[in-house]
C-alpha cells in the first residue's frame, strides 16, 4: 500500500494505514472524564486523534514510538482536521518498520544541498578552508550532518533539516554581508559551523528526534565549540592563530543573539550579527512555511485564516487567497 499523503487528506476521507505514534497526551475534561490526544504521522506529515471516554480502552497500551495500523475517517474539529478512529489501533512489530517511511524529511534533494556547500568551500582559501574541511571534507561527518534534524521539535525538525537550515542561513548571511560590505567567505564558514553541535545533541530514532544525553546536559552550542576545539588540534601548529580560533568560536557561541536565548555573548562583529539574524530568518521562515501547510491549523484548502494559533509562531496565520500574477 502506498504511504498515506497526510497533507492531501480531506474531511470524509477514509484512512487505513500504518502510522507512527509521535505523541500521546492523557487528559480529562472539565467534568472529569478521561480522553486521549494522539499525534500520528509518517514522512509526509502528522494528524491528531481525539479519543473520547467511551473509546479510551481502544488505545490502551498505545505509546509514542510505536507504529500502529489505524482505521478511521478524517473529520473537522474546531476548524482543524483530525482522525476519528472506527476501530482499535493495531500495534505493528517495530522490526517490520522502516524509519524512513515515518520520519519527516526535507523536500530538497540532499545532493543539491551538498553541491551548494562544496561550491562555497571551493571559494575559501588558506586557514579558513582548512578549518571548514575538518568537518565538511569528512565523509562520516557529512553523513551524520545530512541526517540530523534542525531541532527535535520546531523549525527544520526533519531528516536533513540541519543541512537545509545551514544552507538557508548561509544563503541569507552571504547576501546580507555582501550588502553591508563584510567578509562573505568568513560568514559562510560561520553559517556552516554554527550548528555543528546538533550532530551530537540530537538523536534520530524511529520514535522521532530526541536530545541525546550530551544534548540535555550541555546543549548544541557548547557541544559545537568542543567539537571545533577537538578538530582544530588535528591541524599543524600555527595553521590557525589564537584570534582566528576565537572568532570561529564566537560564531557558535553568539549565534542565538542574547543570553536569554542561549547565547554565551552577544555578537560583536558585523559577520556574527548578520549570522544571528540569518539564523533567525531561516528558523522563522520555516515556521511560517510549515504553518500555512499545516492541515491541523487550516480546516480546508481554501481557508484564509488558521483556526487556531501556531504554537511555534504564537499567533494565528494568514494564508492569502489572492495572487500577484
């Protein structure tokens, strides 16, 4: 059976497919009755299921990380599409499940993204190229980087999300730095290196994307600097000056902008400041793109305003119905 194309589902469509249980939330109504909210998904998207009191026994034992075969009908609830179960989900043996069928992934080709990275590397010279190649000329690192998500939840939370996000940040930062007469090669290196710690901070499992032990305890910013330090020791002495090392660490440590958002320091150079805003632009742009395509926010393809607030944007979203052709 072909995978279910979740974004294309319409109210009234029948579903009889295998889906990954991404989240389970056991709740009670104002009158004290139990109900369960499940979020089910595959590589194309996700769909919520509200399981009311009389049907709660149907999902007894259903937990996040399981693959279940579900039978139901798509309906509209409070302006958003969701699935109404018509029978109990059947848990599928994980040994028979292929993670690539259930985890969301970027729509841009990975080879296309690597072509951009390698073209940018080719523009670099001297010590800057040597440092970037410590990571991006390493096939093992490239494989891990291309599989990692940009976040566990939120922007670019997809297989390949980290590579796509880094390329978006580089594109935006390069344009901004060129406009403001800065160092394009330097900010490109900063864009490629700023989130390298996410390779160690996030895990990719069938159950989804999670923080690793080091991701929980240290976080991707500190991990990135530790990884940079370790690889810099592979270069011959004198290849990179102390000031150059500090500037590369500064990109990693300042790219969240302010300490309240996780930065160790605020950006102190033109390139670091514009890298920070490029990082924000990629993240928020991805949030908007995902919101306007989210079937849980818009009840129908022709709906103009989202029925509820996007949790990532903390606001409702307008999806224009006109064109500018």
